[in-house]
C-alpha cells in the first residue's frame, strides 16, 4: 500500500515529488504545485493518517526512514526511477534522508522550513504521548501561531490538522524524535536548495544555515514574512526559488544575468527582493535572461547594441547606465558605444541621444577611474 497522492503535469516531464509538513496534507502545495506542473510531472503525497493516506502505513516507533521507504514505494508504483524532491518540515526531513541514503534516486533536493534535527527527542516524545492520550484538538488551537506569521491562516490546512489520525500523527512525532542527520549532511551530492522562513519559530533560519554550511554547493534562500508553512503563506517567493533551483531557463538565466550585469548588481537586486517582487525577479531570470539572452542567434555584443538603442528610444536612463556597463563586459569599446548612441540620434531623436551620451560618459568615466 502506498500513500495517497495527486499527480499534475505532463507524464513525460521530469518528475518532482512534493512532501508535506506534519499535521497538513498535500493541500500545503496548492498555490505552488500547479505552476510547477507546467514544466514537471508533479506528485504530491500525504503523510500516513493525514489527508487521504491510510493511518496504518506507519505504527508507533516509526522513523523518517520508514516514511522515505513509502515515498520510494510510491515512486516505484508510478514507474519513476529518479526524481527531484522538495519537502516542508517533516517532508523535508524525508528528502534529506533520501538524498543521504538513496542518492541514486534523487536528481535534486529542496528542503523548506526543515532541519537536520528537530530540537531533541524529548519534546516530540512528550507531544506523541499527549496526542495518544488526548487527541489533536489541543494542538489545533495553536496551529496558526506555529505555522503562520501575523494574522494569516489557511482554514483548509487547519481542518486537515484537526482531521488527522492521532495515532499516525503520534507515530510521525516518533519519527521526528529519532531523526538526526547532522553528521551525515556532507554525503549529500544532489544539487540542494534550502528555504527558510525568517519568522519560523519551529525551524528558524539557523537550522537551514546549518544544512547549507554542510552540503557542498547548496543554496540558501530566506523568505521575509514567511513562517513555518512558507509554500502556503508566500507561494510566489517559494515558486521563484524552486523554479531557479530546478534548472532550465531560470538557472541558465541567472548565470547569464550575472555574466552580463556583474555579480555586484545581481546580488543587490536579490538582496532587495521581497515577496512582492519575487515573481518579477523570477520572470526576468526565466524570460529575459534564460530565453532571450541565451539564444545564440545573436552575439552578446549585438544584443548589447540593440539593448542600448532600445533604452535610448524609450528614455530608460537608469537601465541605460546598467547596460553601458554590460556592453563593456560584452566587449564593446567606448568608441563603439558612442557609435551606437550616434546612430540612435538619427532614429530616436537628438534630445534622447543627448541624455544618453551624458549617462554613458559618466559611466565610462567611472569605469576609467576604477569607481564603476
């Protein structure tokens, strides 16, 4: 018997498995999974006794290894040999276990609002014992405070928490109590993304930084305004991070963006990113840099000349300064940049070119003096 699951996206697309947090269901990914399904075969699954999964998939004394085995059984039943994996909290712990113990199955890993350990066994043992005695209602009352920042709430997830099977929930607590991969994180070889909610009291950013520091080549993203269930509270920021991590145009786009605009500029843009701007930043990386600038029909030199002309035509002088620097990185000389602006004077107008020459002259002077 395998966990209840939901498939979305083309069957021929690269598979992506999404794991839930303790107390929730696959509905945790409702705002993210449909977007990921544009480019991936997305498979969301429910923990035992949660959502529509049978409670007897695990018993008392369960481990994260037991949950990981259920995920592998699910993948096998769907004919999926290798897959990308993303999971939240306990779902993230499952991903860490898979990446450590079954690296041949995991093509990439994203661990969200999770940890290599969960604060020691005693807290989880006590919670499991009380749930077995009293059920879940006492925990449901504090769900919003544990899961979300501010007044945010997702009634569907709170309802799923209330409807979870107490014994299965307690068994999942047993798994968290026994979980500690701190000394094995260096074994992870899959490309790894860590996502932390800055307002998360359960697995604060320090827990994700610990993993990022240990896993070679990993990336850490902190989401302002997010608490423990980041995919529900800040779906656009989570989606942007996952799209970039999962490769394709976003990853190529970020590389080209850095090569053309420089690390300092891109780092500043990333540092200023908020949940409000995250989708736009993702759009830039995917479309402008991941699809247009990576097309080898034109050289980067040619693209810089076209871009300078377009910016002059529309009077986008701040962007023009940035792309004068980019044009220099793409091999244009000061004389060639001047020739482009002179050509623009004919077709875009003398006033526009006059302003453009002033901007370009300042940028080139700064570059010559070492300030640019």
